[in-house]
């Protein structure tokens, strides 16, 4: 099995701009090593008769057709607006 070193953890932490303590480096070294070892167990599986796939589920496009439709009229929408101006909704400014 592949072992991950403390130096590799420190290198990745540096690339990610993470400041790790020595205790965290040791913890992550162990945890990442365990993850890599578990992933390597998948190499032991017999996949000769398994078709390659990009997703485990058969995905289909479930979106409706894009057809023009009569929606609420502008005037009706603006009836419930707490504030409006020139046929538009007015909202508080969020920019300073």
C-alpha cells in the first residue's frame, strides 16, 4: 500500500495556504493514508466485465419543453409590491 508522508501533507497544506500544527499534520497524514489505502482496495476488484461509465445512474433530461406561455401580467405582479417606480419593483440598495 502507498504511504503518505508528513512532507507531502505539509506541501499540500502549503499549496492550499493552510497553516497546520504538527499535531494536525500527524492527524492528516494518518487520515489521508487511510483514505488512500481504502481507495487502493478497489484495485483488487475484478472489473473485466464491467462497462465503463461516467455516472452510476442513468441520467435523462427531465426538463420541460421551452414553449411560450402566458404568465402573470406586469400590473398584477406590481399590485403586491411594497414599492414600485416606473413599472419596476423598487428594493433597498445593497451597495455602499
